[in-house]
């Protein structure tokens, strides 16, 4: 009887280990391709729309796909914004995750809620965690996806805005 209980305990322990949370770090591929930093210009007062790293976002593939469907996936980020001008106004940062070839900037592809950005700050660090939708988890499971960030709002003044991703990871949890 003790052997059976020991075997069952060991089996359950191994099964639990295979369901431990995993992290998919997107930073190495962003850095390899120079998509982790950049400079964009807010040319005039009024509405602006900055897409990071560019209009097509950033395609990601080659990560290890979990064998079981995760219960929850969170996008954890740290983004540093610096500007050299006299901007004021308000903006929002939104992250997007879509299947390769889909319209990345479609509202349905947005991850979580928008994050407020204070344009009057010359240096801002934005950091947080956003939960993926069930459809975005399906995209993750496919093994190929496109990610991007968008800062849009209304500004007074002009400036050159530099950005730097310091953290961009997907945290995959199974329970």
C-alpha cells in the first residue's frame, strides 16, 4: 500500500511540475532586431499616433508552445519614454497582440485596458501586467504572433520621443 501511495504522490508531483508557470521572454528577439528602442517625432500640436516599433508591429515566432492550453497569460511590460521638447497633453498607451498577418491595430486585438501617459514628463517609466483574451491565448498557442504598442492622444508642442522596452514577457499559467 505504501508503494502505491508513493507512486501516486510521485506521479502527481511530476504532473504538477509539467504545469508550472512558464515565461516567454520577447526581449531577446526584440533586441536582436533593434525593435526594443527607437525614436519617433511628434511633429505638431494636435492628435498624434505613435506605433511601436512601427506600423507593422513585431512578428514573433520560434518560442516554445505549451502542450496544454494555459488558463491565464499575462503580458508584463516596462517601457521607458523620454522626450526632448515641450509637450503637454494627454495620451494612452495600448498593447496589441494578433495572429501573424492580421490587422494588429484592430480594437479586438488590444491587450487589457489603456494606460494613461502624462506628456508633460520628460522621462516616464510605464510598467504593468495585462491579461490576454481567450482569442489571444489561441494566437499564442499557434506559435506565431505579432505584438505592438501604440501611444495616441492630443499634444500641444513638438518633440522627439525616444522609447526603450526594458521588459516584455508573456507569463503563462496553467491553473
